[in-house]
């Protein structure tokens, strides 16, 4: 008991140090993100002069207007930007279409497979599941080149949405595994009752299992949506055409076209700020769920 | 009698439904995971530029790989990155996790800490490219205002790799901390109370209780972050493109160059297989070393 009291008495200083540390961590996490936004709203000339100001210097919307295509390329160059810039709306549309379609297919088809693995009996079930688990361990680099060749030659799906979407539309090993774990934890009784009422397996799946699994399904969907949204190399390789660029690809192209010696920082950071918005929205709406999902993945 | 055949036909229909449910995932698995993996392996024994048909050349690619100085350089650079990245990231994350576990259960703070991990690599890289800009970047402004010389960071052979490692620590430390935090939450509190009664101090409790009981999560974190770390690519596209003077030309970049710049698909596949073998070996060693399948909680 005496030792307990001693540690309790020591808490105040300890607590202060701890909270200073936590504050520093939060600051280091958030400040760079603010610096991006701050630069996006700063005017070209002022960025060079006033490099230290925490607020936007020479506040302006011009960088955003330029990135959103509200100026002609002559006007953009006159402002110190580049003629090429970035087509934000195109990137947003492509990213949205690709990520949304991918997770809709992936979540539904993976849920079907996961349900079969969790509840139905069939031959080679355990062997097949083991194969899926093995695939989870294979790093992406192994399948990258063969999948590219599949798209470029056999399927001829270059420069198409389906080329970008297909590889993770029908399943990812992680999605099947994640949902199977969840389905295993659902109480059998509801299904048994539905079965006695003469419900068929698809009906049980659609009307009993899926509604009970909304939290798990949405958690998975958020994680996989972000994964797709953040992806760079695959959409870059498959969507070579300008009209197929996702936001990440568009940003990378924008950066590669900006002059090496004097990059268009204002424009780049305005583009980055705009690209941040969707993630921030997801973060604000689903942040808690994302935290819980991550904590769950640690125990798979 | 009738009920029996009824049951059997019900079982048979179960069986049919099961395969129907599995079917889409099997197609996806075969077409985009299983077959490409096998194909990648087969390609590694060929010479293929996509224009002419692939030519089987046996182990020639592997022989070439062993004597390929550029590949060895890429491996060395990648290993250097992993060594800079993983230990520091894990220690920082562990510190953050302990802080969270001890002082706050706030989901909002945990949410803020995973924010960098939610952002695309491309955005994180752009963000730090700007922060670390040699002339205008905020970090250099701070360094100079403190009276030191400005640093080249990504523009220098010596600093480029440590800088990229630091950028990725910024992106992943919070995420890793949340994983470890979840592990800490699972350690029964009465173990600490018992140790405190026995007179154990903070350090002894951390070394004697926290670390051993955290082992399963710690292994998961180490294995996955190590595999991820060996595949560093997006950050390099934005920041250094393999430079300066090949200082950040990692294995993944080397594969990319062979496959999509030089269109030597066979050799690119060979490097991929080699990287895969290296990763498997490291994972197995890690599992063995830590006795991954046992937990001290049992």
C-alpha cells in the first residue's frame, strides 16, 4: 500500500511532463498539414519574402482558382504558375469513381466468400481459406508486373476504369479474412430461426447476416476506400491517359511539371490542400471508427 | 424416410450455395493473385520485352542478378532505409502508446495521431518536400533562425535517405502507436498492481511486464512494417526519384525502372522474386526469434 501512495504523490510533475510530450506530438502531427494550407492561400511573391509567418502571407485565392482551372494558361503563367497545372475536378471524379466502385464490389463479394467460410460446409473449405491467408502475406511487388502485363496484353484494359478497379473488385484476402472473423462472432440462433422459417441461404445472408454486420462492413469499407484513394502506382501505370488520372496521379504529374529551380509552391500546395479535403471529411465523420478498425487489425 | 432425403437434399443445396458464394472471390483470387504470382515466377526465367515472345533462358537472370552491382547497391540502400526507419519508428510509437495508455484514453487524440497515416503517400511526400525546401522551407527557416547553417536534406547524398526515413516515421508512428496502444489495453492491470506490491519500480515493470506481454502485437507491428518498409516507393517518386547520385535508388525503384522504363519484364520479375525471398526469410527469422505463436498471457 505504501508504494501505491508514493506513486500517486509523484503524479503531478509526471503528468505535466506527459502532457507536454503529448502536446508536442500533436503539434508535430498537425503543423505540417496547416503549413500546406497556409501556403496554398499565400501569394507567390510573399512566399519568397515572408517565409516564417504562421498565417497565409498576402492572402489570395489565386492558387486555388488556378488549380481549379478558373484562369487561362496565359493568366496562370503571368501569376508565376505553370501552364499545365492540374485538373482537380477530373482527378476528383476519377478517384471517386474508382474508389467507390472498388469498395462496393470488394465488400459485397468478400462478404459472400466470408459468409461461406464462416458458416457453410463444403469440401476444401479450410484448404482454400489457408490459400487466401497465404496470399495475404505475398507483397504487392510480386504481382505488380504480371498484373500489368495482364491488363496491357491479354485483357487490353489499359486506360480504362475497369483496368484500375478489377484487381481488388472481387476480393482482397484481407477483406475476406476480416469479415470471416466478424461473421464467426455472430450468434447462430437468429440464423437457425430463419432457417426453421424456411429461409434460403441467400435470404439469410441478405436479410440476417448483412444487416447485423453493418459496423464491420462499413469499417472495412472505410479502410479499403482510403487504401484505394491513396494508391498511386497502379492507377498511374494503367491510367496513362490524361483523362484517367486520379487525384494522387494528377498531383504527382503536376509536381513533375513544375519548374525544378523555382517550383510553383503556391499552386502545388493549393492542389494538395484540395486533395486533402476528401480525406479530412472521412476523418471527421469516421475517425472514431477508423481508430477502432486499426486497433482491431492488430489482433488478426 | 422423406425427412431424411429432405435433409440430404438440403445439405446438397447448402453445398451448391457455398460454391456460388465463394465463386466471385475465387475468380478474383485466381486471376489477380494466384496466377500472377506463378506467372511472375515463370517470367523470371525468361527474357521478355513485351514486343517479341518471351524467351526461356533458364537461370540466366538469376546469374546476372548475383553479379549485378546496381542491384546490390539498391539492396544496400533499401536495407539502410529499413534500419533508419523501423527501430526509431517502433521506439517512438511505443513511447507514444505508453503515454496514451497511462494518461489519456481520448479517442480524439488517437484520431489526430493516425491522421498522417490516412493521407496518401504522395501528399505526405509533397508536404515534406515543401517543409524541407533548401531555400524557402519552414524547417530551414527555423534552423537558420537558431543560428545554424541551412541543410540540403533531400538534395544531398548523405541526408536524402535519413530524410525519407524521417518522413515515413512521421506518417507511420501514430498508426503504429495505436496498434501498440490496443495491445497495452489488453494487459490485465492487476499484474501491475501485484508487481507494485512486490516493490517493482517503473522501469522493472516496463521491462518485466509490459514488453513481454506486448510481444504478439509488437511482432505483428514489426513484421508488417518491415514488409512495408522494404517496398518504399511513392515517397521517392515525389522527393528524389532515386537520386541524388542513386542515393535513394531502392529495390522497388529498380524494379520499376526495369519493368516500365526499360521494359525488361523478365529481369524485373527476377528482382521481384528475389525481394520476395528476402522478405520471406526475414519474416521467418523474426517469427522464430520472437516465438511468435506463444503469448506470455496464456
